[in-house]
C-alpha cells in the first residue's frame, strides 16, 4: 500500500475532500485539503487549465486507484475481488 500511495503522489495531485480528516492529517499523507468538491475542482482547473483531466473517487477508503492508459482513469473496488 505505501508503494502504491507513493506512485499515485508521484503522478497525480490529490485534493482530498473528506469529513473525519483534518487539513493537517491530509497534508501529512501528501494530499491537499479542500472544504468541498467545488473548491477542489476549481483549484484543479485553475492549476491545470479548463481541458484538464479530473477524476473523483467516492468512498476512497474502499478503492484502489489505477492510472489508466488513454483517455480515462479507472478505479477498482475491493468488491471486484
């Protein structure tokens, strides 16, 4: 899990909107903090431009993100085992 976390952080900017985690806790694991999905989206588009690829992961504690090749990114849930 730590290697995967490092790979994600090396290739993606993660802006985390999660209740139950403080901004400091998010920063400690290398994620940026946002108060809302709207704020996170605004920051991502501001930084990367209007044509940026943006993905969301609902219930992120239950999924393993996988960088996709081509036009999209996929995520696999533990239910897929």
